[in-house]
């Protein structure tokens, strides 16, 4: 008997995971008659295929609560759904361990889609033990890079399926052509952009420190697009180091692509990733990339540095040197962008989404 599919994503924001979630959900809806999405973020309902049954709470008020509370509320909705129908295949994009232990308790089938390197969430001894056991309860595990697959298999002694993030190049190019009123970037300056949540993982302070150390050597403008709990720390650093004229922070931007298009380079300063969508998007728009060589993803996307510049994590000195190096050698370095863009076919959404369907189909009749 064919199982109904439940896609579990308690908190939908504006990040890369969410972009993947929309693409994967809508694609699966074209091939499966019974697809359900459980989320507390009701405001995103219009982003989903009409064939999808949307399970959420009545008021948008709930989406303003913390992520932990949204996880709890969504898990209650999931339990209610399981009690109604145990013949489910649940695919979790968040709260993976909660879902794993629930699958053991209630006996439903589970596929975990993990989106960021274990480096960011397996340092605690007890947490690592919980993950090691929890992963064994899942029918299948999907990760989004080859290096990620190696890490998770070595750390937790489980099998994982590597499927890249789906890259929708035509949509990115289309959205990048939207007109915006933006006069912050200046001709003759090195115009830099950084896109990502303002959280410890993205480590914007290392990027700011690197630029602060060279503000008397080069003319630059830095635009940071994102929001998160580190917003005040970032604003304070900008103010305390008199970077107000050099750095601008935009927090409520749903379409970053016109801004990326106007920039010279994109810098990613993350401590860890999974497979950072923003690098794929910047390459689609022919932008040069300087990224930390964090686990996992950047090295894979940039072909070990052949398609951009990689720097050590949390090393603002080396990052500043590479920014100056790009400024002085930008024409020569264009070849790296061309090389990286030639290799973007690996991430083509049509091929990637077919891989998702093929993997999920293995478990629909089990």
C-alpha cells in the first residue's frame, strides 16, 4: 500500500533550506496524490502547490514565537496526523531528532533531510550520542554534499544519500532583474556583499574585522543582507569602529538577487555550512566568491579553490589579504568564475529533483 507523504518544516524563514523546501515539495506534489506539509509558518502557504494539503495553526501570530516553541507546536500537529494515519512517510527538514524518536515511538517511516555539517551540532558528547542513536531510527538520510556524507557516515556509522541542493538558475536570473533603488555601492570602490542569517554560524564579525583592518588601504562598500540574534552585536561593531559610511545592513529583503548583481564580489565567512545556496546563486550571477573553507560545501562548489578563493575559518587576517589580492587582480581572477560556472550543471534543479523523487519512491511502498 502506497504511503501518504508528510513534509515536516516547523519554521519557514528566508534562508537556503526554505528555498530547497519549496522546490522539493512542489515537485513531489506533481507525482504524488497525497502530499501534506506541516509547518507553523502559515504565511508561506501561497508558495506551495495547490495540490498540497497544508497543516498549520489558524493564526499567523504563532509564527512570531521562537523556533523552539514552533518546533513543539509542529510536533503536536505531527503526532495528531500520525494518530489519524500510521501509514505515513514523513520527510523532516527540521527538528530531525525529535522526529526520529517519535518514529521509534509511533512506528511511522521517516526520511531525514539534514542541511548543515555535523561540525555545528555534534560537539557535545551527549548530543552526539543522541544523534547516533536517532539516525538509526530513520529509513533514509539525505545530505547535500559529498563531504557532508563522509562526515555523517564516519561520525554516526550510518548510511547517507548525497543529493545536491536544487539550483533554479532561470528563476535567479529573472529575480535579479527586478529594479531596486540602491545607491550605496560606488564606482571605483570594491563593492562587497554578504548574504546570510545574522547568527554565530555565519560569523559576520570575522568579515567586519578583516575589512576594518584594511579600511585605510582600499576603498570598499560592504552590504550585509540578513537578520538574526547577532544584529545588535554587528551594528555595535560597525558603530564602534566608525564603519558606518562603509557598511550597510539590510534586514527585510525577500529578493537579494538584484543586490548581488550590483556587487563585485560575494564573501561567505561561515564557520560551518551544508551546501551554501548563496554561493551557487552568486556564481549564477557571475560573481566572484571569497569563502571560508568551512565544513561543508564551499570547497566542493568552488572545486578546491579553482573556482574562487578559499580562506581558513575565523582568520580575519588571511581574509583581509585575499580581499586586497582580489582588488589588485580582479581581471585575472575572472577565469575562476568562468571555471566554477561551467561546473554548476551538477546542481541543476531538474536533475536534482529527479534524484529526490527516485530516493523517496524507494520507501513509499515499504
